[in-house]
């Protein structure tokens, strides 16, 4: 009996091992010494750490961080906004689009004044600037598909932070005070934000109530019932009425899309497809830089000639962006053509090494036609790269009364009028015109780099139109210039976006090298101070051990979780 029993036992064990072998093999291939999180604040990082320690995977940790930041990082973390999640799970790439959608009553000319010009007071502030939020549906769908912990476990840290309060960092007070004046006349922002004091506990009982409904009822706790009623009631308050209806909320869906996947050097990049322009733009920039290698040879990082060559690449990318990119459910975006190596090699040959190509001459090239990011890695080698946003800092400045969360002003990412710049100074045309149910074009670029099927880097940032140029710079700093991650993230960032013409945006670091300013002026550029740009949250894997490097520009926090 005993022997038989043992034999049976080991046979059973053997069978189970055999059955599990493919999954096991996959799991072991990516196994790391630790998981890691790079979050825009400490509370978000701790939420991820707790999920990873409980045996959750990268998606559980991302859901926990996403909800925690909706409590502690209200300028961009959100329930009332939307975003994108790039996932690498069990050796396969995925992309979840939970971008806001235009309400059914939205119209192409809804932000034009009597003279036919865009009125940014309407597209950036107040109820009318809000798209139908996607975050809760997105985090719910991600958890449904991949979560290992329970939904309630993933929401627990956020509920505790909202109920018990968190100590307000000085940086949040600075953000609040900077944003407040633009909301003063037309929204209820001041009343909500006034009780925050540096270092004091800030409790948000109404928000805790909404989070509890979401924990109990899933996404329906947001898109139906009392929370939906509160959002709809908010649309009728204040001087600017909004468009979001119960039907808009009930009809909101997130979409699993094919990520943009491309090769660069010995890396595979998994990155954002439309309705983001970011993944396409990032691949175009990396390819053009590689194609123009002879021009870049010997150029020091951030020398005048290096920045000129980058600007030449960027202006071509932005010309394509303005013409071809929009919501793929509404317009046909020629993704394959835009990231085709031949196409980018041809565009790279157009680079003028001596001086800026004339802005008007840089046309779309095909023959035919306060956001925040977190990066998470679990010890099984799965990764989540997630960027989500309210668009501007604190979004529309509208707090849903009784629910305690802010609504986005994402409608400004549409092209209100062909050729008219949005908040980030970028232009667009028909492909990004407003239509009911459509998603506005984004630049968000949550990206995962793989080397031999294993995660090498998880990276992303806020920054509007500067997002993909920032992600590009960090990748190139790390892999072309071999800087350690910390230095690759900290290095000064520059930006050019076709319009305004011949303008290079620089950060105000000091002392600003006089030779750089002079070198750029000689080449015909105007230098403009853009303030500090971006808040990169990056994890790099060296061997089997992750390294995190918070961006010194903000209050980011990284943790390695053994
Ligand atoms: O989707 C986009 O591209 C913008 N709404 C992102 C806004 C942003 O990054 C603001 N933060 N600086």
C-alpha cells in the first residue's frame, strides 16, 4: 500500500509537472531576483510593493498603484481621466486603450467662438472640456484578464489612503497653487483643494465611498448607479455646462489593441498604437537616428550639432503626426507604412546636417496620404508600463460633488480646428477632428523594451507632446550613450516639434552652457525655456536584477521588491 501509494503519488506529481511544463518553462525564462516599481509618488510605490509581496503580479500592482495615485496624486492620478497600459505577460505583449471618449453630443466645432477660432477657456477648463472617463473600466478590464489577487485586494490601499488620509507632500501644494488661478472663475476646484496643507493628513471620505462602490461592484460601481448619477449632476452645475450623460457612461468601453511592436538594435519595443501617436513616433525617431548614424558619429550627447540632428528628425515625425494620426476606430491610420524601415530611411536621408530644413517644406512623408506614468515589474518577468492622465494638471478643475474626484480636460487633445495648436502647441487636421464617441489623439508612450524575450526596460513619462521625445532620449542615453539609468533619466532634455518653426525647447538647468546656446543660434535655432520637462518612471533590468531611477524633476519613488 505504502509503496503503491508513493508510486502513485510520484506518478501524479510527474504528471502534474508535465502538464505544467510549458507554463513553468515560460515563467522560469523571465524569473528575476526581485520585482520593482517606479511610481510618481511614494504612496503609489508602496501600493505596488504590497501587491507584489502578497503574491500579486505586475498587473495587480499596476491596478493598486493606479487607484492609489487617484487618491494621493490628484493632479494626474485619476478616476475621472483615461490612459494606456502596455503589458508583457507570460511572454506575450498586450495593450489596453482606456482613453477618454467624446460624449455623444460632442460636435466638431464645439470649441469654436463666433469668429470661428478655438476657445481654450472651453476646451481646457470646466465641464465641457471633459471626455467620458476610461480609467476605472481600464483598470477593471486589466484585472479581469490578468489579475491574480482579488479586485478588492488591489483596491484596498487606495481605500485606506482616501479614508484615513495621507500626509500631503509640499510638491502637491505647489502644483495646486500653480493650477488654482485658471480654475478660479468657473469651477469648484478651490473648495475641494483648500483643506490640503503641507505635511498634514488629507482625508477624502467621498472619494473613499466611490472607491468602495468600485471595490464592491466592479466597474459598474463607477459607470452606473450613484457614481454615474453624481457625474451627470455635476454636468449641470456652474457656468459651463457639460455633455456627459448616463448613456455615455454606460456605453464606455476600453479596447485591447495590438500594441505597436518594432525592432531597434537588438531590442524589441512594445509600445503604444493609435489613438496614441507616441509609439509610432518613438519608433520613427529611433529608426531615423540609426539610419542617420554617419551624421551622428562622434557627436557628443546634447551638443549643438546633436540637438540639430534630433530636431531634424523630430520635425518630420511631427509633420506625420499632424496629418495621419487619430482614433483608429474612426480614421485609417497607416501604422505599418509609418514604421516601415524603408520609409524612415528615406525620411532620414532628407535630414540637412548643416541647417534646419525649412519648416514649410517639411510635409507629411507618405506618398498618400499632467499626466503620470508608472512602471512595474514582477519577479516572474512580467511588466506593466502605464501612462494615465487628466490632460492638464488637475484636468478640467471640476470636482464631481459628492464623489470627490476630478474630471479630465482631454477634449483639448482633439484638433478643435485644422491647423490651430492645442495646449501643447501641436496641430492636427481631419484625422483628429472631434466626433461623438471618438478618442482624442494622444502622445502617451508607455513602452517596454525586450532583449531576447526578456524585459530590459519599462519606461514612460508625462509631458504632452514632449512624451515620446523624452522616452526616446532616455532610451538613446541608456543604450547608445551607455549612461547608467540614473544619468540617462537625469540628463537635460530638449524638444522640437516642427511648430513653432526652428525652436528648440530647453530645460532651465544652470549653468546653461553658453557654447550650446551659441552653437544652436549659429545653426538658425531659437532657444526657448520650457521649464523642467517630464517625470520619467523607468526600470532597467541588468542581468536578472532590476534597477529603478526616479526622475529628479519631481516626487517620483522607486522600489526594488525582493
Ligand atoms: O494624451 C496626451 O498626449 C496628453 N493628454 C498628455 C498630457 C500630459 O502629458 C500632461 N503632462 N505634462
